[in-house]
């Protein structure tokens, strides 16, 4: 926030979402500040963006050392609102199933966990589309439906995936950050 000499603070921020097609690894963020209705400063930044896999997001939430160096750096940048992380609905559902089976302890409800996560403007959910389901069905590198849907989400918005999954890395179907 920018505090004006009159004591008034104003800030507008807009963030471009990834298009359904195209090659964007960085997303544009524009911040405008104003004093008495007149623009004072416009700051334009390009933000690095990636899609989070289930284990990467859980490792980040637990502050685990198992998180890869580059993935940890990306999540740290997200916490400082200097990068974007997209979370597919398949990740949300997989984490809810893991919590229900007591395989992970979120220390709160799944709704509260993701409510806290999405309260940071650097994290965005990716809705599941029919096109992603068709793409996931065409991927033959894994029998895990969650991995297929997560890779399909990353491919549908042409962003790298934060994952250490060996099958995903070996398939070459998506760029990987770890």
C-alpha cells in the first residue's frame, strides 16, 4: 500500500490469468496507486507462474525439507506475492481424500486449509474442465487418475508443474520444476 501525504491510501492491482492457450511462464501484474484520483505511479511486473502437484503443496504447507530447491524457491516467492501458483481441483480433492483417510493432518478442515491458502492472492484454483478430462484420458504415462488430471491442468494453461513425481518427469508431457 502507498500512503499519501493526506493520509489516504489507495491501491489497485490486477493480475492477468493464464489464457487457455499460449506459452506464458510469466504473468503480468499491474499496480496503480492514486492520489486524489490522479495516477501517481504504475508498476508493471512479470510474475513467474506454475501449477502445484499434491505432494509439493503438502510439503510446502508442512515446511518439509523434502521439497526441491527450485520448488521451494517458487513457493517462497508466492508467499511474498512475487509469483503465482495454480492449484488444480484434482489436488484439492486428492488432499481431501488423504485428510479423510488420516494420511495427512491439515490441523483444520480441508475448507479452512484451502481458504487460508487462497486468501493469499498468489494462489489460484484451476477449475476442472471437460477438455482437461479428455486430455487426462489421452495421457498414457500413468494409471493414477489424479496425476493425469493434474498434468492435464498444467498442460491446458501451458505452465510448468511443481512436482518430483518420477513418472511425470520421465513422460516429458509437461515442464517440471523441482
